[in-house]
C-alpha cells in the first residue's frame, strides 16, 4: 500500500470522507487521493515522493506559483509581528487600496475570510438595499455553501430553485430563482414575472464551477440592463476570475460593471481570504457605517494581507501577458492532442483558466456540461496522474495555470494528454479490429 493510501485511510477515520472539502476525495474520478507533502512553483510532491505538474493551483489561488519567495518572505516578515491581531493594521488598508485600484467597479471593500462568506454578505447587503427577498442565480454557478445559493434548478428552464443539499430548507430554496447560464431570454422572463421581488442577480461572469464556460457576447451586458431596468443589484462572483483573467478581472475583460463584486483566491496570495465590495452608497450600509451587520475575528488578518500584497506586486502587465501565453499554448496543445486521436471534445478557455469537455460539440450552459463524458475525463485524469500531471479531480472544475508554468511544462502536458487519450482509443477498440 502506498503511503498516500495509508494516510487517506487514516484521515477517513477522523474527517468526513477523509477530507475537508469534498472534491479532494476523488469521488468524481475514482481512486485514492494523493496526499501532498509540499508544493513549489507549478509542482507538487506527494508523501510517496512522486512529483506532479500542478493544474489545481490551490483552486486558482496560486497564480504566481506555490511558495513564491517574495510571498513567503512577506508572510514570514509579517508573522514575526503577530499572527492575528484582531485590530486595525496598515496592511489591510494597503491591500484594499491595491485591489480597488485594479477592479473597475470597486469604491469600497470589506475583507472577510472566504468566498462563501463574501457571497453571503453581498446577498444580505443586496436584500437590505432593495428591501426585496429573492435572488436570481444561474444553473451550474456556485457561490459557496450558503443556504440561499446552494440551490439547483427545478424542472423548468427558468424556475424556482430546489435544495441542492440536505439541510437547505425548501422555503430558503424557493427564494432563489434559477436561469440557464448564457440565456438572457430566460432572465428577461424571470425578471418580468418576479422583478419587484428580486433583490439581486448573482453570476459567475466566467463560469468556473462547471468547468470553464465563457459568457456569450452580450450576456453580461444584458444582465446589467435587466438589473437596471428592474432595480436589482448585479453581483459578479469573481472569486475565481478576479485579478486572474485580467488585471481587473472579468468585469474589465468584458467591459461590464456590476454593483457588487465578490473576490477571493488570488487576492490572498495562497492564504484564506474573501472580500466583497462595490458602490460607495451600497457598501456604506455595512456596519459600523450602516445597518447591515457583518463581522469576523480574522478578517483583514495581517499575514494574509501581506501575502496578498506581495502577490499583487508580482502581477504586472508582463505577468498577465505570460499567463495569456501559457493558456493559449496549452489550449493549442490540447486541441492538437485531441484531434490526433479522433476524440470529440470541446476546449474552453479564458486567460489562464481552461477546461476540456469530452463527447459534446458545444458548451454554453450547464445542460451542455452535464452531457459531457465523465468516464473519458476520469480516464484522462488517471492517465495524466501516472505521467506526473495532477488535474483537478473532477470534470466540472477549471484547470489553472500560473506564472510558474513554463512552455516546457505546458508542452509536456499536451504530449501526456495525447498519450493518455491514445491508450483510451486502443482500450475502447474491440479485439480483432
């Protein structure tokens, strides 16, 4: 038995499913998770000593690579002055200023500890500002595990939501409306029917939690127009895309400004963080300035602030050109590898986020994603794992590149994909053919 297998069995005796976040358990691909001992650059090493090229990237947080010396030095330097203070520091102001300078729609910002917490707070603020109760979200978009947004589509194309988890009440779910992602006509229909009750439209401007699905031309602008017409708050969940797909996130890339933005991952430099922000008149409703209560002992933690600042300092214009280059090179390599083995697949990419969907001809919505072959993805996942490449262990997740992914690493990955899919072709061919 490998040491990873033994460690996972040990973990399963003390943690639900052996993990602290479900997708780590390999339920989507089968097999036993690799237990990771350390990470550096774009590489992981498991407890058995095997090295992997990493496309998980701490689920997008490690945009400059793991354990970047500048980030580690900032963390160590700050930690010597206290790990957690719970009072005001200069660092939290400095990071807020740096983020606001980059993200077009932000006038005020509040730091929290996770994307879930940030989304929860943005929804509460929207309900307070509009004095409305309902939220409109999109099938396949994920905004953390808060009850109001842990909701899936019902039987209709545009419908009231139903609980997506035990413990979420039907009453809570029925305050959330669901529309297909990229379907602006469905949004119009919902707004016409429920507009006076809808506090906010919440969207991943680039979907990343059903794999990477970009917005269609005009979709985000259409949401902006709908929100304006019916007096709803437009919330962009940029936990994944913020400061990743461009310097100012998806809202800069696509030229649409939301009222509120939810952030996470990149802005913490690899440490736990979330943030929400937007228009001054909205954010000034947050306590202690206003009447919407939200608090947190570790919000604005100085060590996290230092890591975030060090990361943002590395993300200059040249860094974004490098990320785009790496993403485009991997996209081309994947397309060539897939074509060489006659696989039907769709490759979708925005910047340094990329996904592959097998067995489908188009991917614009969650209904398309659900048709993709998860068996083929699982074969690819394990084929790459054997070749020293670690993908996210689910066909419904984005792959993430970092500044540490060199051309050599990207090209090796494309070759490994070709080899793995070639083996699948032969394995699927009947004997004697």
